[in-house]
């Protein structure tokens, strides 16, 4: 490996280490509580390279971490929804996966975007990034529901409901240290999907 | 008014001003971003009396503010649910009230408890207070659903779903600066309540 390639590879590894560390901290404790020194310590990357990769400092890092964790979760949602059996069954599996992950992390790893949204939605670049990430998740849900035969308007409304219920279920589950709220959401969504309007 | 009564009255007014200011700041920006000097400035109360009323500092203030805003919202939920027309219609009105309040505040005033829960659920007194406040809201919802004839187990599950969907709807609405997610939750809940299981 030439020196310049090695430097570039190290540089990319450091950049990704900063992004990963920021993603974990934003998910667990949010934006305001997360300081640059904590990010550097968790990343294991050289402190001196932080401003080289992220001249915009903490906000630029936070946006990159939100995009990165958001894309990971989008891909996970897409993979689950691509399984056979229909969207409603896939959503039950998605909620079970999220509940298991939350419990395994000692109720620390909830949604990687929600905490930052609630704290920092007054900071327009943060809000716009949160909006964009949520939109990528909603697009996956909508596409799966339309593939199941739902009309676009109904699929859009149902997707917002599904994501809202999951996000709120994660909030309540963290407050209670109990996956019960997510299980309730899963079972109620199953009822909503299986239900026929009475009117 | 005697001097001692006047002092006590002033003291209670200062205490409440600190609690109110903390409640607004926790709701808008969360726990980590809220400093004691910002609380004092917003309260208009004398800085010197802060540690007299709250020797435990910021955490004690935050718990008092969560209890206070939580009780205000519980009373609001109870009042709406007490209106005639059944729980489902009352819940639609509750969501419309929350959406209007969020929009009127420039998308700053969401749930007073959720932000702190997501940031600070690792701090056990904060988590326990969040759990307790959510439980008081859930108890109102469950009682209303049972009064409508729902079995206790079903009412418990439905209440968790309703609260989760509203909490998540507030997160998405803040990210999008748009009440659409709350309207979708309202309409989907109406369908869930009106629906007959297909199976």
C-alpha cells in the first residue's frame, strides 16, 4: 500500500469511527448531552483529525451520524418488508426486532433520530435531516403497503400511523423499561390491518 | 398580611415560577440543554431562592416540573374524556387540541415528558417520574375505554396504542413542522375504534 493510500484509508476509518460513535451517543442520550470529547474517546480515532473530517464540528457530525444510522435502519426495514407474507406480518416482525434490541441494550438503544428531533428541532439543519430520514422510512412502508394493494392515500396515512405508533412505543418502553408498549402496538396494528371498517 | 405570610406567599410564587420555567424548557429543548441560569432568567424569580426551594438542584427541579406538567395534562385528558360522545370521539378532539397547540407554538410545545424520557432515561429518578406520569395518562384512557364497555385487558392494550401513536405523532410532526402525522393518527385511530376484526 502506498503512503498516500494508507493515509486515505486511515482517514476514512477515522471518519467512520467518529460517525459511529456519534450515532451511538445521539441514540442513547441525545444531542445536548453529547460532547466532542466523549465522541473522540468512544471513537478511538485521533482527536486531531476530528476537525479535518468535520470542520463544522458537532452539528456536522450529528447530521452525518443521523444520515448513517437512518440509512442502516432504512435498509433493515426494507429487508424485513421484502420477506414473504405481506406487510402486516413484516411489521409485526419489525416491532419484535426493535423490542428485542431495546431490551438487549438495557433500554438504551431506541430510535436513533427521535431524541435529537425532540431536543433540537429548533435547529433547522437538524430538523431537516430528521425529516429526511423519517421520509425514507415512510417511503419503504408506503411502498410495501401499496404492493399489498392499498391505495396511495390510504398507504400514506397508514404508514404515518405505523411509524408514529412504533416511535411512541419506543418512548413508553424506555420510560417503563418494559417491552409491553411495543407488544401492544404490534397487536393493535395487527388488528388495524386485519380489520374491516364497521361503517 | 403579616410579614411571615407575605414571605411564605412570595416563596411559593418563586417556587412555582421555577417549576413553570423548567417545564417550558424541558418541553422545548429537553434536560441536557436546560441550564439553571436559563431557568432563573425565564422564571423571573430571585436566583438566591433556587437552592432554598430545590436543594437537589436541576434534577429535583426537573422532577417537580415533570410532575406538574404531567398533572396538568392528565387533568386536560380527563376533562376531554368526560365529554359526551364516547372515548373515540374524545380522543379525536384530544389529538386536534394537541396538534393546534403544537402548531401555535411554532412546533416547539410537544409532549412535556417524552424529550426528557429519551435523553435521561438512564437517570433512574427521571425515568421513574416519566413512568409515573405516563401511567396517570394511561389510567385516564383505560378508565374511559372501560366506561365505553371495553374489557380491562383490551382497554389496557388500546390505551398503550393510543398514547404511543400520539407520542410518535408529536415526534413526526415536530420533525416535519406539519400536523399531518397527528391527523393521520387521529383518522387511523378512528378506524381502529370503529373497526370490526375481520378474522
